[in-house]
C-alpha cells in the first residue's frame, strides 16, 4: 500500500515564482514526495531552483503529536532538513528574501515533503508553498 498523494498542483506560475499545493494521506508507512521539482520549474527556458517565500500547512497530529511533516533538500549524500511542519500554520519568509535553495554540490534543487513512518493510517498533510525561482540547476 502507498500514501495517497494529490499533486503537486500548480496554483500559479510565471518566470519569477510558482505556488504549489500538495495533499498526502498517509497509509502509516511514511513517504517522500517531491514538492518543488527543479527540472519542471523553468525561468526563461532554464531549469531553476526555488527559494521558499511563504508556506501554509496543516499536518495531522495523530499518534501522540509525533506525526509531523518535514521539507527536505534532496541530496545524493542524504536528504537534509529544510523545515519541520507541525499542526497548522503559516510562515512568511519574504522579509529577508525567503529560505534559499541548497547550494550543496550534491543537490539537484528538488525540495521534498517527508511523512514519517510514525504517521497513523489516514493522517492528512496539506501544504501550499510559494517559491521564487532563483539560479539555475
């Protein structure tokens, strides 16, 4: 069995930014899903990385509140955490230019949403995230 994943759905995109929505219903085994796919995001025809500007999220708190969600930089040496998501919230990073993309040589520019194996079957995770396109992959 696998998590039920809807998206990522593009809500808005142009050469400067993209807003994406992703919904994951857990099957209780954990999963990793690409949220920001740098090879699919282009600016002036060139694949680009993304700087996270704003994020709206709702993460089920089942199983004793240990069923958080997490955004990770995809990295060939092992994914690296970008942001932990617990409960429901909104963060705005625009005042200082956003959370920049990884500059590590081993990253491909993708940002994943990770659902832990502790998540109960049926837990829901919804993320809407706005990225500014920055730098080429």
